[in-house]
């Protein structure tokens, strides 16, 4: 049985990915600082701490076996104009979104090399390709994830390991709903106005992506059909910007 690690797997996109992987007979474990909202395998892990990541690797191998699939999915958002952006929030987002992706990949790659096969899938964002106001740290981190993914793809191809990124637009999760509320405050708008006039405005398809759709893209990347795809960043954004 294949073993998968999903960071931030206790809710939202991560939980949907875990449930989908379980339906395919893959043992998927959430690494998260928060306990899962449903009954899924869980190991507490602060992905910004190298010692915590090492400990989570050891616990995962001991309890479930060597992971050969990693989905770096931890998410966090903070909105502020650049000149008011608190340095502690900048550091927090960069640590979780970018450094966490690096640390989890670094310490799970040996398991994949030992097996001669692996899949690393980084849940980036459409903001890994484009920018929006008030999201300096998030946009910077997500752009960094795409660069890191390309480096790992080059280094790991000869070992049977592929590395790809998913770049969703707005996915209907509790995190997105919190962001909508903050955008409403920053722009003096209602949440419905934010949804239609800000979040969905750049997209051709005017609806939010579901967590199940993102989980479906993960399925593709771990399948044999994607065995020669690596270093790519696939958008799931409703055609963001194409209709402008």
C-alpha cells in the first residue's frame, strides 16, 4: 500500500485530498498543527520546524511505512498594504508556505529515492503566477514554491520522482471565507460584492473551485498517465485573466 503525507490535511483542501486518496486504497496521513475535523490518520507537525518535520517523518515511517507521495498543502493568508505589513506576519507566511514546503520535501525525498518512485505535489496558487493587492507575503511565497518545484523536478527526475504544482484560484474553504471577510473590510464592500467584483472578476468561469476538484488533480499527478509530467504548474482558476 502506498503511503502519502498531506500537510495541512486536517481541513479544507487537504482533508478532501486525504479522503480521496483513502478511496483509492492509499494510506494518507495529515501533518498539521491542528487535529483533523474528521477521523483520518494524523501526526502533529509544525512544518516550519526542521526538528518537528524530522520527528513526523520518523513517526510516519514507524506507524505506516515509507511515504512515497507528498502533498505540500499548508495554507495561510494575511492581507495588508505593503507599507503596513507586519514583519511577523511576513515571516510567518514565508515560513509556512515556502520554507515548510522545502523542509517536508527535503526530509521525505530519501524515502522516495529508496523506493525508486515518488510524487511531490505542491498546492501553490494562481498567485504563484499573478499578483493581487494586499497579498505581498502570500504572492511572494507562492511564486517561490513554483521555483522550488522546478529545481526539485530537475534534481529528482533520474530517481523516478516527479514534482508538480497545482495553482488553484479561489477554492471554497474556511480560509477563503475569512479572506473574503477581510477583503470586504479593506475595500468597504459586502462579501457578495467581493466575491463577484474582486475574487471572480478575473475568471472566465464565475464560480469557486471545489476542494474535490483539487483532489481530483492530485489523483492525476499520482497516476501512471502523468508519469512523464514534471516541473509543471497547472492552473485551476476558471480561466483567470483570460476574459479581461
